[in-house]
C-alpha cells in the first residue's frame, strides 16, 4: 500500500520533520480505515504499510534527535496520540484470532515508533518505563514473525532498560511497581525471543534476571504472564522433537523452567483458583519432565512420584476437581509405577480408580487394556483384579456393553498366563457367569464363536500334551450360558470334548455324566457312550451305543472303524462282532464301487470271530450258531449277486475260506448242534461252493465238487427227514416236491465227481453211496406224493448206472410194495423194471429175484387176462433157467440160494394155473403151464411129480 511522495528540503535535499510528519499522517489516513476490517488477502500490504509508517516515525525520531530544529508541540502530541491509538487497536486485535499475526505485530511496531517519536528528548522515569514496556512487547510480537525486527526492537529496549537502571528507584509504590513490571516484561520478551531463536543460554540468562523482588512488586496478572511464559518454554522444550537431542536431555532442559514457574506460583498471592489450577498444571508437566529425564537421571523417578502426589493432593483440595484431571494424573502414576518398583497396593490404588472413572468408549478401554498388558507379567494378580473390575464396569452401564467382549477377552488371555490352573479357570468361569447374569447384554454369534474357538485352542493345547483335566476345564467353559446363542452348534461339542478328556483320564463316571447332557441323536455322542461302556466293561451298553450311532444322521463310518479297532484291542469278541455287523450294515446301503469286496472281507472277519467264540469253553452255541449262519448266508447273497451280474470275482480266496469254514463248522457240529442248524449250515456251505465254482476265473478248486456233494446231501437229507416228520399240509407237499429237484442236482453232481475221479476208489465209493441214497430218498418222496410216473421214470433212469447196487433196487421194491396206495400196474411196472435192471447189471440176488418174481407173477395172474398169464409164464420159465444155474445151492444163508418156499410156490402156481386153463378150455396154455410145473418138480424136494404128470397125460388124452 504506497504512501504519498515524501517532501524534500530545498536547501539540503533531506526530508524535514514537517515533511516526515505529513507523510506519516497521510499514510495513517490510508491504513487506519483498512485496519477496521482487514482481510487475510490484504494482510501483507497492510503490514508493509505499517512498517513504512514505523520507519518514517523512526526517521522522524532520529532527525529530531540529530538536529537543533525546534519541533512543534503539535507534531509531537499528534504523533503520540496516533501511536497510542494504534497501540490500543493492537490490544483489541490480540483478542481477535482472525487478525493475522504479522498485522498485529506491525500495528504494535508502528504504534511503538509513533509513541517513541513523540517522546521528550530527556524522558522521565515514567516515560522510560512506558517505552521500555512497549518496546519489549513489540519484541515479543515479532519473536514469532520476524526475528530480525525482534532483535532490532529489543536492542532499542535494551538502551531504554540501561537508561532506566541509572535512575534511582522511586519510593512511590505505584512507580516502583510500574518500573518492576516494565523490567520484567523486558526480560521476559528477551527470554522468549532468545528461546524462539533456539538460543537457550540467552533465554536462561534472561530468565534468571527476573528476581523475586521484582515479582513481589507485580500485580497477580503480571505474575501470571511471567508464569505462563516460563511454562510455555518449559513445555515446548519438553515436547520439542530435535533429532540431535535425546528425549531425556530435552526433558532435563525443561525442568529448570518448570521449577522456576512452580516457585513463582508458590510465592504468588493471586487468585487461589487460578494458582491452584496453574500449580497442578506445572506439577503435571514437571512430573512428566522428571519421568522422561529419569533415563539419564534415575533419581528423578522419586521426584516424579513426589510431584504427582503433590498434584493429587492439590486436586483433592480443590473446590471443583475434574475427573479428566484425576484420570490424567492416574495415567501418569501408572506410567511411573511401571518404570519403578512399586507395591501392589500402590498400583491397585491407582488402577481401580482409573477404571472406575474411565470413559466407556473403545479408545479409553483400549488404552487401559494396553497398560494392563504391559504390567501383566510383573503384577499378574493386580492385572487380574483390574480386568475383573473393568469388566464389571462395562457391564454396569449400557454405554460399556459394546466393549465388554473386548475386556472379557483380555481377561481370558491374561488368566491363561496364570500358573495356577484352578485360579485361571475359576476366574474365567466367574467372569462368564457375571456376563451371563447381566440383564440386557448378550453375545452375538460371531463374538460367541470367537470365544469358543479360543477356549478350544487352549483345550487342544493341553489335549495334545495329554493334560486331560486341564483340557476338559477349558472345553467346559464353552458350556456356559453366556454362549447360548451358539449352543445349537457348539454346546454338545464342548461337552463331548470334555467327556473325551475325562475318558482319557480314566474318569469314566464323570465322562458319562457329561455325555448324558448331549443329544442322543448325534453320532459323536453315541461314540463316546461306546468308549465309556467299553472301558467300564459294559458290553451290552456298548453294543446299544453302536446301534444308535449308525442310525444317527451325522454318522461317519470312520467312527465305526475306530470302534472296531478299540473292540479288537480289548479282546472283547462279542463287542467286536457287533461292531463288525454294524459296519457291514453301513456297507449295504452305501453302494460303493468296491463295496462287495469290503463286505466279504468284513463277513470273513465276523465268521472267524464267531468261530473263535464257539471254540471257547462254555460257549453259548444256541446263540452263536445262528449268528454264524447269518453271516455265511450274507456272504452267499453278495457272491450270488456278483455271479448273477457277471462281474469278475475279486475275492475268490475269501470265498474259498468261507465255504471251507462253513463246511468244517457243520462237520464239527454233528452230534452237538441242533439238527435243523446242521441242515442249514450244510446248505449254506453248498451254496457258497456253488458260488465259488460259478465265479471261478479258471478251473474250480479240485475238491470243491466232492465237498459240495457231501454238503448238499447232508442238507437235503436233513431237510427231508425234518419234513417227513411233519403233519400233512400243502407246505409239506411243496417242500417234498422241491427236494426231488435238489436230489436230481445232487445225483448229477455226484456222477460228475465219479466221472472226474474214477481212479479214486475211495471217492468213487463215497459218491456212489450218496447217489444211491439220493435215489432212494427220491423214490420215497415220489411214493408219498403218489407220483407214480415219476417214481417209475426214476427207476428207469437207473439203467446203466453201474454204481447202483442190489440194495438200491431192493429199497425201491420195498417202497413200492409197502405203499398200500400204489396201483397194481405201477407195482408191476416197478418190479418188472427192477427185475430187468438188476439182471442186466449183474447185481441180481437169487433170493431177491425169487420174491420179486413171485410178486410179479401174483400181480399178473390176479388179472386173469391171457396176456398177463403169458407174461407170468415167461417169468416162470426165466425162474426155471435160474434154478438150473443156482438150484443146487443148498446154503440157505447164501444170497444165491433160491428159497424152497419160493420153489414150492412156483410149482403150485404153475400147476394151479394149468388146471385153471384146462377148465377154461385153454388147452395150449394149460399144456405150457403143466410142462413148466413138471420142469419145476426137479427143483422141489418131495414134489408131486407123478400127480402132475398124470394130470398132464389126462389132459392130453381128453383133448
């Protein structure tokens, strides 16, 4: 902002006092209106204009002092008035934060220079006091804006201070007070300027120039000003961040300043409220300085303690103590106690009030938790109490609920470090109970899961180290009601984890109680029940647990595998068998690709196990035999399915073991087992053998067919005997018909074996015997069923069977003969076939032949038909041929002896038939019968040969 052009003296070319005065007036006229409403953007121009005014005033002063020119009083007075006006304006600006600092300093500078320009050449003491004070304040104003100008102004002030010092002190109290104030302000300004120029030595020197006598003369507000500057410098030194100077060093530099301020306050008699507040503020900063400097000076920790205690004492005495101030002091005490050794009582006296008065926002709580974490190792018990108190505090107020979980978590983590496990668990349990009892506060699921995960981690830590009791306690913390929000997922899990620990610790009763609190529909719960029952030797309960486990919706077969291993390790065969059965049941519904192989493997294990149990002394065969059969039958179901589907049998060795086990078990059971059990077992063995043969990749096992024949025969015979004794019914009839087809298969298989092992006489003998018995059983069944065609066909099918013996034919004959329902033609056909086959196969017995012949002839002759009699005649002639060959055998015990009674019957029958034919005028037939009778006479001792011959001759003579 430019001023008017300066007027110059015509003679010398230098400005005159008048011209300077006018120029000052003109500049002021321009600047003063702008100062009323100055804006930030005008600050620089306004400051320059004010500086120009100050320079003009300074030039005016120098020119006036250097010349003998008499200055008009109006100039001096007006400059003084203008200067006072600007100064007063600066006082108002000091209260307005919007006024730029450089403008404020420039206003004071211009005002000071104008007042200085109006000063008398030989100023009075009062004038010196005033100008010294003004210059000092201008220096302070420029200290933060323009250090060069500040030095310039303070240099001027120094000259005034020297001039003032040569004057005697006035006895007037007011004058003495003004002089002391000016001097103190000068020293204070020099002190502040030097400090801001980082000249601490000069600042310290000036601080020491302020003596107590001067301060005693000052008004309280002036003392407050000095104190505030001392405190400002002390705090600034304390907080400065000089990279070249350590914190302890800076704090040490701040201590004298704060001590001086405290000394002044202690000696001051101003406003008690202000003094008390200022004293506490100084003590706080002094304590902070002592604390920081204690790194280099450990003894300062004691001074810190003293300062803080004084501050607390003053605060207790204050009329309106501030909670915030108390908290600040407590934080400082806490920091001190962390750094120096202190008693638990002292620490507790600070911590508990700090917690009680703390704000409940997250930042405040986090600060407390961090501090507690810092002293947790050295003061574990104190931290425990403090965290419990802090948790209570957060629960008591709704404002604290958002941070209660963080406090609880901090408590858990701290108690985890406590050496005594019981103390740790009890404290955490009490805290959880307290949270659960708090009305209006509940964990959300996320928070609950976070705590539960932590408890499980700690529990797993102890579990891995086999510290079962400790692990169980941690798991059980998860069952507290406070976690009800997550109980549907984790409640039973915590109980099961704890129960497992109790089991490992062999506390089975405790484990059982815990398991009893879990849902019984969960597979893990059932598995734990199984573990407890096994360890308590409660086999039945263990089996029930397994059965319930496989029915659970969350069942995992791995549980059964573990149960299998445990049952095997305990040597409890009954239990192991039950577990294997359950495992097999799961395989039946899974439908895995290799399921058949797994099933057979399991069945083999179960069969082996049952066989072992059956070998034990006092084994309950009534229970075990049906179990064994059910397993073997299950194996048949699996293998027959594989065979039916045409798949490759991958468990041929297992199947071979199974059929052999079934067969051997049945053999051992003869005379011991129930008949129906033996029958069924042989049948199952036969089925397994059939499956093995059908599924064989190459040739079946060499001995399988022989064993299959024996097993099938035992099965069929047993079933037949059992059915035969049953009362008549449609079911019985159906069963008998089924047996006939099974017998056919048996005979066919036996014949196959005989064909393949014709060189093995022993095997041939055994197979032929079974085949013969099979044929006989079939004949009996067909006879009972009155299936006469089937019976005769069976008899005829025996043609060419070299293994059929005479006894077989005899059995067929007895069957036919004894059945009263057998028709005559069937009887005839049967005997005729028997007689023919026995003759053709060379197995005929003369005695049997005689009886069968008699039966045939009796049947034929009873009909009275010519054809029948012709057949009877032929059989009789066949008998004569046989007698010619064996008639001379007289040993009645010999099978080849023709019985005398049968000879006599033949003779009598032939004669009588001849007589009958004679009477019926059948002369040729009669002739043949008589001739047969005459031929038979030679084989019958004491026969009426003469009578027969006479009768025959009579016949011939008559006809």
